[in-house]
């Protein structure tokens, strides 16, 4: 075991079904000015999203800046999240690392600390070929006790091609589906046609509406839901019931406008700015903000204040 942490005895998942359905929130991870994970602020943020009705969370994904998180910190946030949520809420732990050793360390910690399912991003930083990703995924799956979702994250790792995803799902029963954050629907369309029992999870908020219109997803892991859970749940329900209806179209237009602001910032800075505005956590960043970034952040907050009603964000915390 790496990072010197003590790993508790493993226990079975607390939720019987491994599948992601409807809206799961991808959580940011607040840190102090010294870079230490702020577990109490994290817990309060979780409580807010829970009160809004979200039934599942992803911890330590791209929104949680997993490249900054140690194995020990992953254990801390999972245990604290389980204390807050209780056994009836699903916790998905992303176990990404730059190497197989780092990934297996996070796998062991996640399985011991209360995760219900694992998200497996491909190793980051260096580019790899598809054969490398297949060998990596197979090796990780051999070590896993919990079910796995592949995590396609091409903005930060080598992309999983749709054919590679199909091959891994066909050959490794422990892999149950994919969280696809590419913004493309190619993979979930392919799974819908050829492996309809696979869990098809949209990982890009901007791709959700189209996926619901086409009926090619089972759920979404949403960074936006960590700060606007009201909007994402309302959009999901409306688009499922009447995707071309006025309500769904209006909610999606509001989401697209919000995403336009988020795209101006590095991931997940824009979400942290709105989390701070809503009183959920302080806006901490791994780098200092330039004067231009600071000005952009203030403009974003100004825009948000003028559009809270459209974003369904008027509720008191």
C-alpha cells in the first residue's frame, strides 16, 4: 500500500444495484489555503445537494481534481461522505492515477472506505495506444472486488475509442458500462445498439439533453449538479417526459448559457466560483488567479445573480 495509509477491512457495497440512474452529482473537493482537504465544508456541501434530492455522488473525478488527491485523502473523503449520506445513497469513487500502482492504491482505499462502485479513468499525462488501455483496464479489473465503470475523459487522458469500450465490456464482466465525458454520443449509441444492458452514463453536462432526446443514456454524472442540483434534476425529468416540450427546451437553454460561462475557466474553477456564491464552500484554486481571471470571476457571479431564478437556484441553503 502506498502513501503510508492504513487500510480498514473491506466490506461489501451498501447498495445492491451498481448502476447509475438519473442525476448523480460530481463533487468538488474544498481545500484550505494550506492545501488540506476541508472535510467539514465538504460535508456541508454534500448535505445541501442531498437536501435537493440527489441520490448519488461521484467523488474524486475530474470535478474533484483527482490528480491532486492522495490515497489517504480519498479514504478520508469517502468515509466522511458515507457518514453524511448513510447507506441508501450511492457513492462512486474515481480511482484515476498516472500509473497502475497509483490506480491500484486508490482502488484498495475506495473498496475499504465505503464506495459502491469504481470509476476507472485511463492513466493521465502520457499518451497511450488503445492496446495499452485494454491491458491496463484488464489488470485493474482483476484486482477489483466492486463493479467498475470505465471513465472516458479525453480532455485529460487518452480517449477510449468506442470499439475499445465495446471490447472491454464484452470481455470483462466486472466492467458494467461507461461514464463518457467526451461530449460525443458515439459510444453510448453503440452500446445502445449492441450492448443494451450496459450502463450508459453521460459525463458531459452539455451532451445530456441530446442523449435524453435520443434515449441513449441511463443517467448523468454532472459537475453542474454539485452547485445547481435543482436545475439538473428538473432538466432530466422534463427531458425524459417531453424532450421537445417548452419546459425541457427552456431548462436546456439555461444550462447551455451556464456552461458557456464555465468553459471560460479551467475545470472546475467556474463551479467553485458558484459554490462560493451559493455559500457552499470557499473558491480555492491550485494556482493563483490572474487579474483577468479575477475580473472574469466577478462577471460570472454578476451574471449568476441576475439569472438565479432561471437556473432554479433561488432556494435557501
